């Protein structure tokens, strides 16, 4: 299991109980969490798992890499089943916890060859931290790969990768859409390339929609997002603020052809600095399911209008612009 954030609450207590029971039954449990992401949280639950025989490690602890986080979310079970998506391990990711009246997220559970990709990403980071190789037949048996099913592709990246596959695939999908491209992300503090992809597609007549949270957890990032809205509105992009709770979903739907769900936010940190990945689903039925989820979410949204942007006073504009300068730290 690998998560950016691992809390200490009733949900992680239940997860710890399950893991401890499995350890006692002879199952190997390895947990890797981002050092900075978990810095402010109690380690009580993780200590319980470690005391029972689980191996718990922290990733990206070096001070010279403190700005480059491991934001991936991975659970792999027996090399057969994988879970990923926007969820971290904490109660608020289930029901909003004490801060929000609700939480909206999207996750995936899948089997088949794509599981190996997530397991390999885990093994890479485990070797980086512990210098222990998990690339052995016991953990990667070829007879578990299977055949058939839905074609999926995992595009992953980190700041030290030559190719930023997650970001490149995302931008390519935005640029190649013919009819519509609907985007969902909690934050919008984009790169110049992402802005160009969104505005170019909308200017070409594609139905481009951007949905971000309307109930922020990071007020600075949320205020900074408003400085990026004007070019989108000018190009015809529809911008929605989700107010049914905190929106944490990272999802993209394109032309009834494919959809993508994963860990990458539409902010500079995720697009250029963090270790991230997106799982691409090339299946019309699954794409329709994602499309319907997006339509359902629109029921809890309000649209950003030109009048709303015009009503922002000069002091707030200055504040938002100042926050934008901090985009690589948000």
C-alpha cells in the first residue's frame, strides 16, 4: 500500500485492524507513505501495523527533495487486484470527516496485466527507500497476468523522469478531442501548456468543461485559480464549481471514447513536480459511466460567469495574483 497521506482516525483504525488480522494469518504487508504528506498526522495506526509485523516506510525524506512529493495512491493485493484513484487513507476521504459535510472522489478497482504496472511502481519506490528488490517471481508470477478484458493504460511520471507521460497524455487528449472533453480536478493552477490545450480545443468548437471544487481546502490555491479563468471564458470553456461537498476527483472524459482516472491534479505541483499517474480506460461502457458521474455532479455545481469575475474587486485581484506567484508551492 502506498499513499500520500495516511491519517489517524476511525477509518484508519479499521484498516489497521484488517491489516493486523491479515498479518497474523501470514500475509505480508508493506506500507509506503510520503514523508511530508504524513508529517502532520499521528502515526499511531501505522505503529500498530508495524508492531504486528508489517513493514512501514516513508518516501522522499531527503531535504534536497522536499519539494518533490510522491502523490501516488496504490493498493496491490496478491498481484491480482489493484486499487487507485483520488483517495488517501483518512476518514474525510470517505464522508468528509470533521471539515466537510460530504466528500466526492473517484477510484478504480481492477484486475489483469495493468495491476503489474502499479505493483512495479511500488517496487521502484520501495527499492529507492529500502534497497530491497521485490522483482522476484514470488511477487510477479507470469501466470497471474491473464488475458482479455478492457484495455487500460497507466501513464506515470515524476520530476526526475525524462518524459512526463501523465501530463503529456492529458494534454494530447485535450488537443485531440472532436466533440467534447470534460475535466474534473479539485484544483486549477495550471501550466501554460495546459491552458493552451483547453483554450485551443474550446476555440475549435469542442465542448470543454472544467469542474473544480467550490468548497476549498486550500484557500490560497482556490483564490489563485480565479486568475486563470478569464482566458477560459473568452475561449468558451464552461467552468463549474462543485458545492455538494469537497470535490477531490481527478477525472477526464473524452468523446465517448475514453476516460481517465488517477492521482494527478491540474496544478503545477502535480503536472510537473510530483510523482503521479493516470489510468486511461479505452472502453465505451466505462467512459459512459464516467460521463454519467460527471453529469450527476453537475447537479451540485454552479457555473462561473463573466459577471462574477468582473465583480472581483481590485484588492482581491491583487491578492489572487500574489497567490498565483506561489503556484509552484501550492
